[in-house]
C-alpha cells in the first residue's frame, strides 16, 4: 500500500526529528529570540507595533530555515551514513515513497515548530501592542498575521523541497546544503531582480537579458511572494484569493521538485 508506506515513513521521520537534540536547541533559540522581542521593540521610539510584528515573524522564518538546512539535511544524510535507506528500500518501498514520506515527515516538523513559535511570537506581540496601544498599526488584524504565518510556513516547505532535490543528486550532504542555501538566496531576490531588469533600461550587465531573467524566475522559486511580514505589520489588505494562489503555487512547486528528486535519486550512487 503506497499511502500506508508514505504515512509510516512520515510518522517515523517526524518522531525522529522530535527526538533529535538539534530540534530542541533550535526551538530554544527561537523562543529566546521571541522573548527578545519584548526588549528589542522598546529600543525604538516609533512604530513599536510594526517592529514587534516583523520581529516575531522574522524569528519564525529564521528558525524554520535552521530546521530545514540543518535538521532536515541531517536526517536525510543519516539514512545514507547509517545504511538505513538500504533496509527501507529492501522492503516493498519505492524511491518515490521514501522521498515523499521523508518530505512529509519534515513538513510535519516544520508545521509543529511554526505553530509553537507563531503562538509564542503572538503572545509577545500581544503584550507589546497592549502595553503601547498608541503604536498599534492601523487596521492591524490577527487574521492577516495568521495568514502571513501560514505563508511563511509555505515558503519553508518550498525551501525544504529544494533541499530534498539537492540531496537527491549531490555527492555529499555538504554540497547539497550549499546548493540549497544558494537557491534560497536567489529565490529571495529573484522578484527584485526581475523588476530591475524589466522596468529599468539601465540594468548594467543584465541590460537586454529580460528573457533570460524571466526564464530564471520561472525556474527558481519566487520566495519573496510568501513574505507577508510587511502586510501583517501595517495591516495591509491580504485577500483570500491571493492566499489561495500562494498555497497552490507552493504546493504544486514542491510536488514538482519532489518528482524531479525521485528521478534523480534513482540515478544516484548510494554505495
């Protein structure tokens, strides 16, 4: 049963991640960052509410990236180093089931961490907004904050899918980590690069390379689309339609990367 195998691998991966010391070290760091929100915010004499909201969401994003790049890659690398992958593939478990199960298990860890850290950040934000009501952003909405938090989680899921893809063909886990980090940096700035090239006639070395930049913008993930900290901080409008489109983009892009990861992993030399 493919679904049963995937579910078993996802639960086993999630359990392994929860028991891992690195997870709790990263979570403790994130909680400290969230608590620091109370102190850092008071250093500003204006826009206290905006700073509190952005700092809280930034702590969630930073922690999620640590989980993806270190805990996620560590779990995948351990399967190879400890030869657990051979035991799994010797059973009626295909490569696509293995990668999908591992990916979903790590997605569950990210979801759990996002909920815990998002709640912790919300408590610190609520205290700041209650303590300084004069600095509450106009039209601030907790619904917008929850939607921004969900978009942050979706961006982490996309980065996780990129990491699994890099792991599927890289010869060493460290190489996969470098490729994943590089792709993340490109994805964070791809939208800005696209606008500079398409809307500016003096774009330096990229002048006249609009087609190349547009092609790269379709290949690399556009992670800046998921960054809604600004909208949550200023209480800007964030429609449900836009949120659903972002969900569709994140899920479909991640699924496509996992599919390519399966094809590449079959050609990878495991021994």
